[in-house]
C-alpha cells in the first residue's frame, strides 16, 4: 500500500556548513495544554467536547502521569479509599466517566489497560491533536504578560512543533511553560506565620514532598535467584522502617519508599531516581537473600518503575491561594468549580531515610470547595495553571495534590477555555460574578459536582414539566434476609430523613447472653457533611439471652431540617445484628473505624471515622420504619443535585414495581434535541485504578437497560448495556412532543430502579 509522504528509495544531501534545523511543524489551535497526566487529559477532553480545538502535548509515550503504567500509582481523591467520612464523594464529570469505564473493563486494576482507556478517550475526540513523546522546550511571548507560542520537540519522529494559540494551559507537573513564561511561583513550605497555618511544618520536618518508585513481584512457582546490581543499597538498616518490608506487599502500597524532599525536585529528579533505584533493588535483595522470607523463594522481580512518581515541585500563584483553613474549615467560595477531600497529607522531607512516620494525615469533617481562581496565573493573562502546580500553599497542597482532585478541578479549565474562545475572554474574566455562574452551570450539566451548589438551569425543559412516576419508594422496611453481624465494633445505618419527627424503628438482634445494648441517634454538625459528630439521643436496652429479638427504637427526636441521621449501635461482642440483602440508592451502612486525635496546636479537629465496609460486605441493617421514610420522589430528577448530599436526591422506584417509569409531561409540545440522564454508579465507591482489585465491574445500582419514548409511545432511544453515570442522547432531528417516558427495564444489581437527573434541551 502506498504511504503518504514517502521519501525516495535513496536520499542524499550534500555537506552543509550551517547547522541543519529539525523538521518544524506549526500547529494552530484554540488551546495548548502541556502535560498529559489526568489533569491535562481531563482538561483536554472537556475543552474538545465544548467545541474548541486542543493541542495536548505529553512528554511521555502514554497518558496518565503518575496513574500511568510507567509509575502505577492508583488514582484517588476525596473518597480516600473510603477511609474517611466523605460519603458519595467520588469526583464527577469526565474523570468519573474514565473511572467507571476502567471498572467496566479493568476491575482487576491492570495499569496497562488503564493506559488504553485514557488513550481511547483522547483519540476519540476529533478536536484534540495529541502529541506523545513531545517535550515542551521554550516559550515565546508577545508581551510581558502574554504567551504567543510554545516550542516542543518529539524525539520519536525528530520533529519540532511550534504551537500557537490564544490560550495555554500548563498541566506539566513542574510548570515548564509557566516557569519560562515568568509566572510567579513558590517552592517549599511556607512558615506558619504567613497564612496562619498551624499545621505548617518546621524546617526540620520538611521542605518538599519527595518522589517514589514502585516495584511489582510475581510468583512463578519455582525457585528464582536474585543477584543485585552493583548500585543496590548494601545496608538495608539505613532505612529505619526496614522491618516493615515483607514479601507480600509491593506496588504503590510501598508509597513510603520516598526520597528527595531536601533536593531540587525539578532539576535533581535524575539524582533522586538513582537513589530510589538503589533503595528498591536493595529492598528486593533483602527480601530475596536475607533468609528472613522463605516464602519469597519463588518470587521474581517482575517490574520496577523507570521514572519516579513525583509529588511536589513548583506551585504557581493564582488570584487565590488555597490554605489549610480552606480545607479544614470547608470555606465557601463564590467561584467554586470542584472539590477535594483527601487528608492534609505531609511527609517528612527525608522520606524513607527518616526516623519519623512516613506521613502525617489530618482530615476535615467533609469535602471542601476548590475555587476557580486557583486555576489560572496571577501574572500571565492567557495561561491556565492546573494539576499539581495549581495555586495552593504547601500545607493545602498536601490535600489538593492527589490526582482525582486535580483532574476534577482541571475540567473547569477545559470548560473555561471554551467560554474564553467563544466569548473572546481571558481566564481571569471567567472569575467575574457575571461569568462564573455560566461556568458552574456548564460543568454541572456534564456531571461535575460542586458542593453547596445546585444546577440552576433555566434551559432544562424538565423544570417546566409535570414529573410523575409509575411508583416511588416509601421505605417501610429493609427485610431480614441478610447475614448476621457480630458487634465487635460499633455499626450504623445512614438514613435520609425529612424535617419532622424521626420515625419509630425496629432492629433484630441475637444475644449470646443477657447483656445491655446501647444505641445513639446522631447527625452531622453541618447538614451536607457525613461525620456523625452530634449525638441527638441515646437509648439503652436490657437484652435477655436469645435469638430473633425485636428491639423497638423510639428516639422521640425532632429533625430540624432534611438531613442524614445515623442509627449507631454501640460495640457489644455478645450481640449479633440481623442485616438485609437489600441495597437502595442513598442508603449506607457504616462501621466505626477510628478516632482522629490531632495535637491541639495544629488547627485540626478531633472526630470519629465511621466508614462503609466494601462490597460484598456492608449490608444495611434489617429494619422497619413507622411512618415510612420518604424523599425518593420523581421530582428529585430536576432538583439540581445528582448525588446524595443531605438527601438521596434521586427518584427511586418501589422495589415491587415491575415496570418502573418516569413521565415528563408539558402543557404544550416541546422541541427536544438532547436528553441527559444521570444514573447511580455508586459515588461512594473508591474506584482505585491499579493494584487494588474490585468485586464488581459495574455498580449494582446502575441502570443497564432503558428506553425513552415520546407521547405516542414511539421509541426514541433504547440503550441495552449502559454502565456509565452520564448518558447524553442527541437526536438527529429535534423531537416534537408534549411527553417523554423513561422506562427502566433492568439494573445491574437487585437495587430498585433509580435516576438522579434528567435534563431535556431544545
């Protein structure tokens, strides 16, 4: 087959006294993004889908940065492995789409498969020009505050690219574009006095967070010898935590193999990498050859990272710099565009060679907002700064730095860039009160979640319609058909209650001996938080020995506003709880895990963590309610919140409804071009991308098979195998009708049909 741009069979050029320039290609686009980690990737996809041309420049052969197969760190964010009180806190929008797709294809956590999913998402967008193996080299400015172009070079095709655009985004991690453009930045830890951050580290503790390199082992079923390279660390006792190494743990579970916090983490990365290689091969030599791990005899060293996972280097200054108080106090921002929820996670600068614990992690009681003003440069007018170079202090960076938090914020950059191009604006202009609401609206339209904000979308035709359903859940009981659970630690049921008196409830227990059982009704001190830090009422019961005992709970408590309450059953190993197999959107069972007890002088609160056991565990309590728990109404599909917060925020059908259906009726016929549906893919599940496997490829609450019909019963669209959160249906020709029906034919699990949102647009 004839190839385009074929060269002659033989090419001969005479000697040139002048240096030959490389082949140079000019690319003009609307937005140039340098950096193809999760942040840059999500910004690029968002911008492309919003209708602008994007050049995405990545200096590695794959996308994903620290989440790629080159580094293999699991991507995480506000859910924090489900080990904090941030319920239903997985990030939304494009990054949710990527995570859900990875679960569908790759629940085992193969980093290579995750690479393919990221690449597919990018190359499927016609508006993205992807340049892999292409490193940004230099920046040209049209004036002191404006970037004109970026020069980049691809080593694989020996081509230099001149990238021109009205807008640029630095998502490179080290800030190569922002640095060369002259943008103000910081590197290192601020003092406690600068921002009043009580958790600011001392100089002795830390300057920067370091790099890590991971390794994988594999059991091949026969003895394997290991001869260490000459540069391997000889004396493993140089690592104070050397006794923590064992043959069963590898990959990013060994995140604390860290080094470089006292070096220049931009320019000394190669030095840091070599030190980490020394450590890794020294560790493996210790495991294989010390004689202390006989089970390692058949293990081989399958993979060692070639580039380190980098945590921290430059942080650039935006119009707002996040601090510790933004996170711990959950401060409100008019320009919020995403959220975070990871702990403030700082590490000793000496890393693996430190005598101190590998990290200090302190959580807030709930998620916090990320303001848009952190996502563009204070100095360079046409430059967005996203990913880990976003505007944050060192302490705040300890939380904002994790990949899903950064990816979620970066989606605002892609959308804001589209607004800039389409309305001839600059990044700072979008932060103005008359513009920021449009950005927030468009982010929420595509599934992004912004805490404390609802989607106020006048264009959504569903808001003008009468919404009804074939049924709705009135929760009278959770049947006693599940396993028995011994109360070795406290157990709790989260329930979304409306304003008014809490219902009377019953639970069923077995008592191995005569004993006392204590229950508490709790709520959170902030209505949208899910930390059960306020005890409303306690009840105590004397139980005789015996099984199948019904315990009648009458807390006689008024609930001042619609919110989640927690029915907490205190620890008693003599008691077994009866659980239910039934799972319902917006209901969760929890276990007490631990209490956060920080020092008094670091500005962090003490509180309890109640966390959900992962499926297939984590069953709801077998309970009855009188009167039934309501709040699962069909009108929830247009309330502007597409996940549980202070309420379930979903239409949930009656479990006995064999043909659940939503009906949307207008007084006059509407012209409808697009329908967006948002389903329950369990925002509480932390979809770790690598290493840690998952029991399900698809969340059991998700709608699998559905149909959309018009008022005459004509099928407009039928989807038979959905697994995604957001489904957008574009009609080739606008549909003229006064009614739409959404028929839910099948879900992936046994949970009753549920829909978070339905939007219709002209």
